[in-house]
């Protein structure tokens, strides 16, 4: 139990309490950021669990704010924790790499080597003939787990460096062919690539066909 005299001291109200609010806000906003992402992807149970802890922490923080409305340092700690919590929450979600991605690859004819490589690793690929502005093209459609994205992008970069790629989030799928083991682990891709978003791995951002 913290003595009341110590809680009323300037050291507690101007230094320790703002720091506690700052870190508490980081935790609750990080949880909230992950919860929103889970809601969008249909993970109902996890979203409910995270929502419980998010609100519990927020109520604890806001109760301290309401008891110290004349302390502007608390406002700074609250706002700073909110901003940092958004960043940290997004970074955590990237590391978790939860969910599926729909990938459409458009490349010049002759993508057999790439298709065979993807299928060898258990990734289902649908190939459709098409015609682009520069002539005939192969259009590849596939669904991959986000944790397999680094390996997949590496394979495309090696076999079709000029490919055009479009990637979208997928809420849910039924059926399909997926590898049983995470490919970024099997192939030993560096830890600096694991869990990073597609936008940060852009060796494939070339002109489309």
C-alpha cells in the first residue's frame, strides 16, 4: 500500500504518475491496435479477450487522470503513450503475421519455373493466360499465409524480377492448398525479413505488363 503522504508529494504527481500513465497507455493502445486488426480478420475470441484487458487498463488510467485534472504533465504522458502505443501495436502485429494474403502476379510468359517452385512448397497457384500492353502474360493467383510472404517474395524476385504484384488482405477462405510448415522458417530467411509488411520488401516493384 503506497502511503498517502508519498502519493501527494510533487515527485509522485509530476514524475512517477505521468511515467506510469505513459507506459500504461502504451500497453492499452497496443492491445487495442491488435484487437482492431483481429476484429477485421474475424478472430472473435482473441478480439474479446484483448478488448477486456484494453478497457481494464484504460479505466485504471483515466481514473488517475480524473483525480488530477489540474496536472498538465499527465496529459502529456497520456498523449505520448497513445502515439507510441499505436506504433508498438502495429510492430507487434507485423511480428505475429496473422492472417492470409491474396496475391496476384502478372509476368511475361515463361513463369513455369516460378509456378513449379511455389507448388513444390505446397502453395496452390492458379495460372491464367492474359495479354498486357507489351504482349502475352501469365497471371498467377495464390493465397498465402502472411508468415510465408518473405519466402514467396524472394522466389518471385529470383524467377520473375519484372513481375507486377498486387496483394490484398483476406478475411477468410474455404479450401485451398497451403504449406504445412512456415516457409520463412524452412528456408532460413533472415530474421530482418520475417514479419515485415510487403510494402517494406519491394524488390518486385517494377513496371507492370
